[in-house]
C-alpha cells in the first residue's frame, strides 16, 4: 500500500467529517502524531501510517493515485 500524504489525510478527514481526536481514537495513533503529520512536521512510522490509512478507509474514503482522495461509491 503506498503511503498517503498529509494533504490526503486532511482531505479524507474533511470528507468523512471526523476530527483529529476521532481519527486518533479510530486508528490507535496519538493525536500528536496526527497533528504533526497533517502539519507536515513529521511522517508517522510505517505501522502508524498504515493504521491511519486503514481507519480512514474504513470510514469510507478511497485514496487515489497522484495525491487524490474521494468518498467510496456505494
């Protein structure tokens, strides 16, 4: 699975209307790690980035090539 970008993370949260706190709870990743990632101050370790991606995908987001993101159809 390719890594998502900080912009994709922010956009995905906006699409499914969840806060950083909610994403932290759903992914098991600290809010600080999410805040720093979205602000482009750091990149989470591979395991945490995968957990963030999975939580957003379970919320109905689909990540597209080229930094895209959209709601999954259906």
